[in-house]
C-alpha cells in the first residue's frame, strides 16, 4: 500500500481506493510464488496517470497491469477518475 500511495502522489494522483485479494501458491522450484490482485481507484490528470504507469513499469517489483478504465469529468477542470487492475508477484 505504501509504495502505491507514494507512487500515486509522486505522479500527481490521489489514491482514492484500494482493494486486494491474495492467491497462490504456485510452485516455483522450491519456493512458492504468490500473487496479489489489486483494484485501484485513482483521480488526477491523464499526464499524471501516464506518469504513474511509468513508475510502475520502472519499479523493481514484478507488476502486471490487467486493465484500466477512466471516466471523463463533468467539468473540464475536475479530475479524471481512473480504475486500474494490477497483479503483483512475490516469493515467500
């Protein structure tokens, strides 16, 4: 959570909501690979969203972006709402 909050803030976005689920294990040799599925709600600008995706891409963490969507604001100056589904992988 802390990494996502800091990354969103760095990109100029607000992390409005986060929900997650843990799945796995998948056998990866002698260690077990676990997967966290995350649904993120963000608000901000399109440029901020692109910056956030770039931060995730450059992260040392293994992250897959499954899908994203956005809702255009009613007023031009209002923030855009983004929904992002990602999976993060780790070995335990």
